[in-house]
C-alpha cells in the first residue's frame, strides 16, 4: 500500500542500528539474492499490499464517486505537468506533513504526492503515529472509520510477521525501512468539490540487518486518492492501491545491511510541491 523525509513528524518508531561484520551468504552482501530468499520477500510484500488494500476497501465501503473525467487523460501528458508552477512551496505543516496546498489541480497533485509519502512511512505501523498521520491527511468524517479499519490490519501479529516488535518498532540491531517515493501524478477526475489523483510510486519495505528474514525489497504501485477541499487544504476522502506500472528489474548488486541502514538514516525524503 502504505500506508513520509519529512518523516520526522510521523515516522519515528525508535529505529536503532548496529554495525555487523559482513558474513558469507548475507542477503545484503555482494552476492545476489537466492531465488528462495527473493520468493519469500516477494510473498511478504504481496501480503502487505493485499492486507492494506483490504483494509482500505473496508473503510471506503459505500462511497460513491460522482466526479467527471478530466480532459486530456487519453493522450500523453503535456510538458507542463512536470514543470514548476512558479507558485511558492507550502510553508505550513500538520504533524510534520505539508498542508495548505493551492486550491487547484496542481495543489491537489502536490497534496496527493505528499500524502502518499505519509501513508508509506514507518509511522503507519504504530497506532499512535498512524492515528496522527490519518488525522492530518484524511477528511475529518472519514478518520474514525479508517482508524478502525487499519487497527484491524496493523495488528501485533502482522507487525511480528514482518520481523518487527509487536508495537511496530524495529528489533534492536535492525533498521526498519518503509518508504514511498512518488514518481509522478495525474488528475483523472474532477468536479466542483473534489479531485481524484493517481500517484505512481516506488516503495521500499523490510528490515535492514544481518540475518534479517525480511530484507529490504522494492515494489512499484499506484495510489488513487479522491481529495476534497476542506479547512483550506486538500484532504483524502478515499484512497486505493494497485500494483505497477513496474519497470524491468535492473542487474544491480544488493547492498550490505550496514549500507542499507546507513542510507536510510542519511538520505531524507522529499516534500513535494509544485
């Protein structure tokens, strides 16, 4: 799915990192992953996606999307869709998440990209920070239902199946990685009150650490968000997720556990605004 750095306001899960000596056969060592390890990792990632999509669908039951199709969706995007708007980036934040986006199509796309980052952050795996994220980006009338649905998805058992502690924090000596990076956005529907945006994303999920049974793997997916203008910013009414579009995997060598953990700590994510 998921379900942002400006990660500082909602991604804190008490990450810890310990240096380990390289060992032969380490998944993150110089050798490429074995088919068995790759299959197990793929099953884990697919399981996460399926579970979160089910939770989102439960929360969105009964919603009727009456927006009309936006013009220009059949053809290729114009060059203006990826150029700077000339508008000043938003300055305000709610719980570390940008807010106060412009009341236009570009503002909706920027909001959707930032919200995708938040939904894919490590903070979603612990109830306190997850509720903070939802309250910042979901339209108020939808917050209670989505909180309840995701509480049923992010259970202690689910966290432990990913190698986390029951509360969603990383075990000592490991760094938990859950990060979403928007690749592009497009408006698919619009009306006087709402705008629907697709956000194409790349994601990372797993535990960085020697002997991790759930090493960090990458995935590609698209999040669809129906946004409404409320409280002088865009908020999510409903959102869903599907796999792809996915590029052909490259021939890159997997990094060591220490390199992966260090990269996550040293490279912050982005605030998206156009």
